[in-house]
């Protein structure tokens, strides 16, 4: 798995947390480095922040898909208003950052199994809109 997060402290915390559950093969600070690292390392899953320099998480996801790298993406953000859109665009999962310790492992497992996943806060927002 590769973790992509532009804030160093958050990237370190996510990597440390996930390293107890999965094999984290890389951690990068922007979307362009994510595309480069994914092409070289061929991870099973990518966990990526939405907003990053160079390329956003969704832009990196699109570039990798255009390069025929079919790697499941788990997108994370504090803004879940577009979670459904990102799933429609090809993300396997979306996790609200406030739900990471509760839902990130389940989201990664779902993504690796070819399933979609929305974290608790994203589901609550979606339910309140309808």
C-alpha cells in the first residue's frame, strides 16, 4: 500500500497506524509523486488525501487509470460532500478523516476485495440529504 498525504505529521500518523495492519511500501507528499511511486511499486491499494499539491488524489487516480494501473483507491478528506462523486469516478472507498481510526482498515479491506465503502460520517451526511 502507498499512503499519499501532504501534511507530514498526518502522513506519519496514517502510515504508522496502517503499518500495524498492512504492508506500507511507500508514503508520498503529493499527487505527482503518488503517480510515480505507484507506477514503480505497484501497490495493492492506495490511501490518498483528496487535496494535495501537484495533483489532487482524484487527479492522481485518473492518471493512474489512464496509464492502465488498476489500483483501488481509498480517498480520505475532511470534506465528504463529494464522496459519491469520487466513488462514481472510480474510487473504491471514501473515509472522512474523523473516522480514520474507526473505518480506514475496513475501507482498505473492502477496496482490496473489490467492494465500495463509505465511512460513518460520509454515510450520515448522505442519509441526511435524502
